[in-house]
C-alpha cells in the first residue's frame, strides 16, 4: 500500500527546514524501530508514517534503506564516543585501576546491551554491517582517546608504545572480538589485557590496588 501524506503536508515537509534536523529525526525514529522490531521487519513506510511524512521526503535525505542503516550505525558509534568522553572527563589522575575499570564497563555496555538491532547485527546475514560498526567504533574511539586521554597521560607518564592511534585501533577491535568470544572473561583479565597492550606505567600504587590494598 502506498504511503500517504499527512494532513497539512506543507507544514510537515518544509524542504527549507535545516537538513540536519529532519535527517536526525529519520535516524532517531529508525533506530527506535530497529531496536524494537529489527532490521528486516522495519520498512521505510513504518518510519515515514511515524513521522507523518511521505516516502519522497525520505528519499530526499537517504537514497535507500541501506543508507539509513549506515546512519544508525554512526549514531551507535556516537554513543560509544559520548560514553568515552564522560569516562575521560570523570577520571581521577593517577587512578589507573579506576580508569581501566571504567574502560571495561564501557566496552561491556557497548557490546552486551540488548536490543533487536544489536541482535540482528550479530547474525551471519548482517556480518558485513557488524564489521563496519566495529571498525568505525575503533576509528572514532582511537582518535578521541589519542587526542585527549593520551595527551593527559603523557603529561605525567612516559608513553612506552609507538604508533599510538594504530595501537588503540587494534586494541579496540581485538577487545571487542575477544569479549564477544569470551563473554564470561573476568574484569581483571580484561583490565590486564588493556594495561599490558598499552604498556601502562604500572606503579606500586596500581599493584596495591590490584591486590585490593589501599
């Protein structure tokens, strides 16, 4: 059945409305449908009807459904970066254990939070989308951490790795893959994997924290 225009179409479909605003509305509504119904069961008509617009307006912003899915993936990546920003802003200088615990919590949330969209991404049919998500997340997080957290760390510690961004990129991809393969891995093991890969300055204070001391 063809989509129909909502009443007062002129007031609902102004092409002079800021493109980012209308485009973001499509992405937000699509994400809600994807999370509730899944990729395959969500149709363009579901999204346009929810917004009260015609299909032609959808195609003004997205050439097809695949382009919209890509935009939703980027929205998820943005969530990852935002969580990392809050973690970075809330870190306590010198509290390496606390920082590592925060990192693992972010990864667990990003990987294991449940909704239909994330479940769909994990299927063989959507393997290419999942790979895109992982690599886009690694790129965005690697650049953010390199430009913020690493700069702050370097002011108080020596950096013992070369190719900092590239190391973070590989670490993030590897950690996501490892945690999906071994979801029951302990936080302590995951923290050690991060610390050892980055060759962090493992001070006596950190050693005491790992042993549960003060």
